[in-house]
């Protein structure tokens, strides 16, 4: 090649190195500004300031690049700085593995989330003492350590069964104590948090409440572990930020739960998002539960989805089990009966070392 071109290219290399040095210097300054903005609670993006900078740059432009080209180039630089500031913020989040590299374990009664795979099981709604005793006795006999059951039910229709409230909390506690299980139940209202925390070992924040920020703050101060379900239309980032509310309120015992998201698919109730599970395990240090029942909404898919969930790194699987699902007061299409639960477990015996978990029966 012509030596003159070589010579010009050497100059370009020098200019590139100089631009890189200046862009990096600019990045360091914007990172500093970003930290100050975060500390002061100010947004990182300031359109007014960006506009002023562009006007000044265009005024100073003497060519050969057009004003439009200069604007485009600097807009890219501004965007890269903004991305960097937001990324910097995420690394400071309490949920982040960058902040806490080791896995968090969550302790609830006899159950430890984040150690060996666990099962959470029980009826959708708590309906009667017989129902709860029967189901808790059966499940604990199969090594299940966490009993679920709804006392306050988030129903699409205000005329559908809303749960038995405090009476159900008493029954859930009674059954869990009798069979030495942990008891998890949903709380929907900030006014009920204290009461639910008296009876439950784990407070569930349901999919429909994931962005009820007042509730997140309240359960963050209740002194009980929190099972935080992902909203049915929530992004993974929104789910993590919801966890951040609880963590920032002083509660480190947070369990994330993926329960399927809304998509155009009709053959399942929701679409189980396993990439969210893998992401949650990678980006956060919190235990992750996969609720296969509400994700699939059909019994025939529960075992393969549970296997997939554990393969993706989940710490626990959540299923609904009812002594007689046909007469259940909620979700009667998707709860397993005892025979179906045994068939489900038979397909997972290699993954759940249940035999190592003695079922303790208290009378
Ligand atoms: C539930 O677990 O009882 C429930 C209502 O689930 P979700 O909030 O995931 O719909
Ligand atoms: Mn249900």
C-alpha cells in the first residue's frame, strides 16, 4: 500500500487512542456524577442537560462532520454513560450477587431454603380443619416440609370465595404444628401483616401484589421470611426491584418465586419462564421457588416442569394438593389429589431425597 496512506492511518490510530482516553475520562466523571445523583435520590437521565450539551457541541462544530453526525455521535456517548450509571446502581442492589456472592439460606420452621431441594405443597385455600389435617398428615408423610394454604385469596371476581381469613390462619398453624411443618400463606393487605405474621412461618406476597410497594415495605418489617411471587406481567428486573423493597426494609429472608407469566399461549394457564429462574440464581443470592401449579394450570405437566425447574437451579418446587380437588373452593382444575401427588413424586424421586427427611408426627 502507498506509504502516505500508512502514514495517515498511523495518525488515525493515535487519534483513536486519544478519543478512547477522553471517552474513558468522561466515563469516570459521569460515574462520579451518577453516584452523587443516586445518593441524592435524583434521576440519572437529565434531558435538559443533554439538550444543552448538544446545542453547545453543534455551535462549536467547524466540520468536516455535519452537525447531525456530531449530534448522533454524542447521543451514543451519552447513552453509553447512562447505561454504565444504571449498571453501577444494579451492582449495589442488596439482592445482587455482586454485593453478596454467597447463597442466602432462608430458615422457616424445619425447612431450610437454599440447601437441598424442597417441596412446598398444600391446598389452594384453607377450607376446614379436616381438610388441613388430612392434607398435612399426608404430605408430611411424604417428606414435605412446607405446608401452603390460602387464608386471604386474591380472586379475579369479588364474588368468588375470598378465603376464611383469621379462622384459616389458625387451622394452617394447627396443622403445620401437628405435623412439624412450616406454614406459608398469602398476605394481601398491609393491615393484616401483623396478624398473618403471628400464625405463618413465611409470608407470601402474591403475583397480583408484587408491586404493592406499601405491602412490600410492611412485610419487610414483619420479622418473617417472605415468599415473593413474580407478577404475571412483571419483568425480571421489576421482580428483583420488588425483592429490593423487602431487603431494603431490613428483611434479609427473601425467597423469589416464579409462577408463570402471561403470554398468548392458551394450552397452559401461564407460561413458565425458566430463563427467569436461571437469571435469578445467577444475578441474585436469594433462594428461588418454582410454582409449577399456577404456571401450568394443569396436572399432566407438573412433573416435567418440576424436573426442568430443578435443572435450571430452583431450590424448591411449589404444588397445590387437596384431599378432594373436585369440591375445592378455588383452583379446582389444577390441584392434585393424593394419588396424583404420589404419581408426581414417583417421577421426581431421584431429585428429592425425601427418604432422608423423617416425617415427625405429633399428637
Ligand atoms: C397462590 O399461591 O395461592 C396464588 C394465588 O398464586 P399467585 O399469586 O402466583 O397467582
Ligand atoms: Mn391456587
